[in-house]
């Protein structure tokens, strides 16, 4: 029994590595190429800056990986990040609420927004793309109305400390928080019964239902988990920039999805990897940084990202076809 279990663990490990290996190779290749043309790329200051800037999309990616692995989708992630950060920061800065309570408010807002998305997709039966596109605009509208399009300043240190300090005087707190969340996400998705249910629902929801899995509960749960991650991302982002503004994280949802697809998580559902997501998100951040360092037009950023996403999807399709032929 022990030998069978050890073989199974080795096979699972090999499959996980196969998922994110192309992203890792691409990350190393892009890094080497950029360092050849830019002397400042491999400096510790620049690398820490890249990783620190990737923390927001990275933390968001923890939650979105669960959603995409379950075969669903979410376009409202950045809007929830903004909404939870904006309201909680305002309560802390202008309404006399303690930083601890303000962060709890951010988490409640994120979880409530995740509940709404999950309810619309799992119980109302809306297509995830349409449902979250609608809630994305709802959350954006609430942020603009609530803030009157104004930025919130003078946020107490007890709130901003979660994104602005350096642990041991070296590691930015946001990076440490993201690594902890990724470790938890990896464990839950790959090592727990719930994680296996998420993959089963994404692989074949009807078969999962016939096997006794509560598909609707699982879908609801992944959106709630994601909402929690978005709220943490909002707190970290606000702490890092020292202010909350109504367009915070705008466009980040696309960077997150790009990172997840590049990292090896299947857009069709059924297979996901948090290790791959972190590598993919970091790759997207490095591409953005390289474009900036090399003086390439900012308009090229989306072009490069789109090309990388298309290549990742093509690799995913070819990989799936190869596996199906083997079966």
C-alpha cells in the first residue's frame, strides 16, 4: 500500500511539473534575454520591485485559479479589489474605525461579492462570463458613486502596514502574504477532498454530480474563496501605494487570467496549479517591466501579453490532444 501511495504521489508531482514547466522555461528565457539588453534588470532593487508589483495580481490569482479549475470564469476580480479597499480605507481614514475592523470590513465586502457571483452562476444558472461582466460594472459603479471619484488619503499606518512594511527589513509584507496564500491555495487544491471536488467539477460537472458531489456548493465556495483573496489583495495594494482610489487594480483581471493560462491551468477546467499561476503572474510582470526598461512603446504591452496568451492556449490544446491520443 505504501509503495502504491508513493508512486501515486510521484505521478501527481510529475503531472504538476508538466503543467507549469513551459511557463518556467519561458520565464527564465525572457529574464535572460532582458538582462542581456538591460544592465538594470537583474539588480536586486528592480527584481524586488517587479515581485512587489506582482503581489496584487498574484493574490488575486490564488482565488481565480480555484474558479478556473472548477470550469468557471470571473471578470469582476479587479472591481472587487477596488470596492473592498475603497470602502474599508474610507472607514479607517474618515470614520474613526480601527484598522483591524476596517480590514474585516474589506474581507466581508469581498466575501459578499463572491457570494453574489457564486449565487448568480451556481443557483441562478447564468453564464459565468455574462454574470461577472455584469457584477464587474455594478461594483465599479458603486466604487465611483461611493468615492465620488475621489482618492482616499491619510490612511492610518495600522492599515497600510500590510502592504508597505518590510519583514526583517528585507521582504515586503505583500510578498510574504502572497506566498502564504499560495501555500494554502496549493495545499487546498491539490491535497484536500475539497480541492479534488473542484477539479472534478471542472473536468465534468455532470459526472461529478452523479458521483454525489454538490456541484452548486463547490461553485459557490470557489467564488467565496476568490472574494476573500480579492479583499486581501485590495488591502495589500492600498498599503503599498498609501491611498485608495476608484480605479485601483483596473485592468488587473486580464493580467491575472493571462498569468493563470500561461501557468498551465486549463481554461476548460479540471486541472489547475497554483505554482504555475505564481510563475505565470510573475512572467507577465517581468514582460511589463522588460518593455519599460527597454524603452519599448507602452502600447506593445497588450500586444505581447495577447501573443503570449495565444501561444499558451495553443500549447494547452496541443497538450490535450496528445493526452487524448495516448488514452
